[in-house]
């Protein structure tokens, strides 16, 4: 048991010694230097998604200004552009100014017809370093299930990439970029042999442009990110209660009256589709019917189930307006519109939504209820099934396969449709047993704010899907992450997608037994840095938003205090943000608060929790871990005093002062627990009970934020009840 004097000395140590910045900095520098030394001695392969098969070789391939790429076998302008992007990205990642290629080769034979063999694209006098061989062309319009495999062989003398189609070639180029790292001798790629192919053929990202309009530059850079992690479907959610976002030549009132002027022209859409195709990514449009359709009915109320009039919805949620399935003119309208859109979007799949129809307008319409009775449809679900069957005929007529959310599934629909499941693996498995193909999105909703590890644990083939027959399993095509846009805009959307989306990309590409979470985080963080070179703003946005929140009067010390608080906070999860709002959020609500700026997963909070686990697992005898914990806890304890004056000058900072005060309390409690643990002293029961009750209060959200380190500090407090945990006795 520690003496009172020892505890007093430790308390004094907390209050004085650890306030000294030079001592604190020295400790942190020692810890960082130690970590850097280990990393330098044992460089890791930061490949994400992890390849299906890899075998390490001996030595490295140097990457210097004479590095060159040559194409052999089949070629086409798309491959030449892929090589140009590869060289540009490699130059950005390394800072190397590569030797200029011969004029003709540098242009990548872009003027040649597809199927020709180009000259080797290499600098004059340089040896070929990376030889890229593509066997044959892919489909003119990219299709589900095309061969995406590749083989990459790297040795100290050169590298060879071989693939059956341009898709595999593009994936292999991305893997090579991930291999390149700094070494004591310069930039290099390790000798390795990789044989790789995806586990699932459908690996998508859905971005919602309906609720908040997403500018084209945002979409392009996210498509670049998708290419980097080998995703191959961009699901574009283009209509919502809040906006219809596509120019229609046949029905111009849709975009004129239903978009607030924020829509994509058909020429812009064609350009984006070509941009995505260049990167091996299909574009699947979604036009949501019969619900989620308020913006449609603003323009064409004659197809509605209710009397109207309608206005573009500004709030979030599920709303009453829906198309009238009993009106034959509804189908004529949809036939003409979808025929126009089918020509605009070349992909074979066409998403019609179909989710969350609350049926209130149908219930309140006597004509619709009479139609249900007359046609023996029983209820609103039967009416929607009637609508879906008619809709499926329209989609098929225009040469497409229909995709819809869980609600569209009825046994009598043709088996050509694809079910996108937001309900989970049980729903996905049920569809597969009935003969329908499906893709999983439950567990991949990025807007819910889950950790990368939680998304990573979700597998399309787990749960009920694991018990399917081999033929039924083939009907599960893969999955899609979803970025619904109630609380995102062009400024922060990248941070809500990346880097966590890379973990989902790996789940859909890599073998099912690739599940090591610490490895995933290490590789995801490395990929996050690489994504910045593509222009994604998932890290850069943070500093800018915090600067706005702090204001121009903030001193460097005050800004650092704001950053310290924001680094360990996360927005509330799932849909709690709406429940905790002090006023109803709308599409016009500014997304400029701390809750809009902080990351959906706190790296600092996760690292602190890992450090606590490490410290306790070592019986509290890991001095380095104990030192790092004390540094962090002391910084949090003292942070509020620095931040509080800034709150008097910024209403946005003032909102989070209660959270700041909670962080200070968290630091104090953690330091007190650490004192007991260091001395191997059992804490009084009353103290432990009081601290756990206090921490339970600190875990409750404030300003729609969660303070992430609280649960880890709770572990420290709980450990104080048994001195043997940390005394080694």
C-alpha cells in the first residue's frame, strides 16, 4: 500500500513536473524516435486491399528519375491514360522529376486505334523498368464480372505487370504505387510476386447527391479514391425529396423546378461516366420511386397520390408524397423518362430505389384503396409489388436490369433484378434462396459514424449467408458502402468517406480470412496519406474548419487547445444527431460546427485506448506506456483553461466548452487512477464508485459529440480495485 507521502509526491509531480513543456516534449521525442527506429528496421508492406496471394523476394527495385513504363500486347487510349496517371501519381508520391519520355511515347499513343501495340514509353537511353502486358480488350461497356485479375512481379532489376484486361492492368498499377516507399538509399519497391483478383465482382460506393448536391470536382476526386482501393461501382443517388439532380430534355421541369438550380447537365454526366470508365469504374444511376419523390412531384403533381401542392423538402426523414401506381399515365411518364436516362447511362444496371414508402397518401386516397380491393392486392405492400412489376417491365424494355432496395423484393418478379440490402445478411440470403442476386449495404453505411473496425467486421457471406448453397452464394455479388448526405457537404464529405471506406473496399476485394484489425488500421493509415496525393481532402479539411471555428483572433496556443479537444471527440452515432438536435435540421442548416469538423473516428482516441490496454496487459510495468499515458492525461486536464478564453470570442467554441470541461475531468480522473496503479495501491471502494459514476456521466453526449477517451479511462479506474493487477503480486 502506498503511503500518504508517496501519493502527495505523485500529486505534486502531476501538477508541476508534467506542466514543464520541455520535459514533456523530450519524453514524446524519445517515444517517437523509438517507434521510428523500429519502423526503419522493419518496413511493412502497406497494401490495401491486401492481395489474394503474395510472395516476398529479395532486394528492392530502385525508383529514380529514369524509371520508365512500357506497354505491350493489347493497348488502347484508356491504358495510355492509365499509365500517364500512374507516372503523375508516382511523381507526386516521391517528389521525383522523372526524365521526359520521347514525344510520341509520352503522349501514350492516344491517337492510335484500340488494339494496336505502342512503342515502349520510356525516356531516351533508359532501360525498361516496368513492363505492362495486357492480353486483350475489355467490354466496350464495362460489365459485371469482367476479369480484373493481374500478376505483378518485382525484382531488383525490373518489374512486370500482366493482366487479361485493362481492368486488371489498372488494378496492378495501383498496387505498384502502394509498394513504393522511402528507404535509406532512396525510393524503392520491394521485390515481390503478387497474384491478385477480387473476391466479389461488385464493390461499390454510393454517394447521395439528392439531399446535398455534390459538385463534380468532389465526385471526381472520390472516383480517384475508388480507383486507388480497387472499387469498381459508383452508385449515384440522383433524386430525392430534396432535389432532382439530372437535366431532362423530355421533362425539363424536373430539374428546373425540382433542384433549386443545382443539377448536372447531360454533358457533365457523360463526362463523369467517361472519367469513371477511364478508372475501371461503372456508374449506376439511382432514381428513387415511388417514394422519396417530393422533388419530382413539385414539377409533375399530376402523377402524385395526394392532392398537393408540393414543395422541395428541406427537412430530413421519410415523407408522405409518392407516385400514384394506379394511374396509367404514371407509367407512360416513367417509361419516357427512364428511356431517356437509359441512353444517358450506359451501364447495364438501373437503380429504382423503392424504399421507405410510408403509404400515407395511398391510405388517404379513396381511388387508390378501391384499386387495391378491385385487384385483390390486399394492402399497400401488394400495391407496391404491382408497381414494381410494371416498373421492371419498363426497365427491361430499355435494355437494363433493375436494382432496388429490399422493399422491391417479391417472389413473382423476374430473377434478373438485383436486391440491394440495407436490412442485412438475412434479407440478402432470403433473396438468394429465391433466385435473386444481391449486394450488401447493411453494415457499410458510412454516415452512421462507425469505426473502420466495425465496418471491417461485416461480411456479405457471414450470418445466414454463410449457410447458402454454392449456387446461392454465387448470387451474392458483393457490397456497397453508402454516403447519405444529410450531414455532409462538399467541404467535409471526403472525411466522412475516407479513410474508413478503404476498410470496406478490402472486405469486398480480399480473401475472407483477411481480418487482422491492427494490420488493417496500419495499412489504412498509410493508404490515407496516399489518398491525399490524389487530391482528397479528408485530412486537409480539418485544419481549415477548425480555423473557421476558432476565428482569426485565436492565438496558436488557443488553436492548439481546440485541436486537442477536437482530436478526441466524435459525432454521436447512428441517427442520434437528429434526436439530440435543439432545432430541426434542414438542407439549409450550416455544417460549420465542431460536430461537423471532427472525424467520425478519432485516431487519437483509438490510440489512447490501445495504449491503456497495452499498459494494463503489462501489469502496469510498461514505463514507456505509462509515461505516454501521463502526458496525454495531463494535457487533457490542463486544456480547458487554455480554451475557455477563446469561447468568449467564438460562439462555435462556446458550444463545446461543456465537452472541454468533461475532457479536463477525464484527465484528472485518469491521472488519479494512474497514481494508484503505478504504486500498486488499491483504491478505496468509495473513490472507485464515485469515479465510475462520474465517468458514466461523461460518456453522455454534449453538443452532439462523444468524448472517446472516457471508456479507456474507465478501464484504468476499474483496474484500481485490484492492486495485484498492476503490482505483479
